[in-house]
């Protein structure tokens, strides 16, 4: 009777490890997305700021 319990424990440990890995990837992806948005915002401000100094 012990092998099914060991199999269940191993499966639960594998699921926990997979969830931890997914969570880490999700955090990294979210931080990358935030960094990209900030970069686009800063570039936009710089480009628009140049046009304020020299209007057409």
C-alpha cells in the first residue's frame, strides 16, 4: 500500500516545483513588460520634449 502514497507525494512535489517555476517565469515576464513600458514612455517624453524646444 505504500507505493501509491509515495507516488502521490512525488506527484505533489513535482506539481509544487512546477508551480514555483511558473511563478518565477511570470514574475520575470511581468517585470520585463513593465521595463519595456517605462522605456517606451521615457523615449516618448524625450522625443516630444525636443519638439517643444523647436516648434514648427
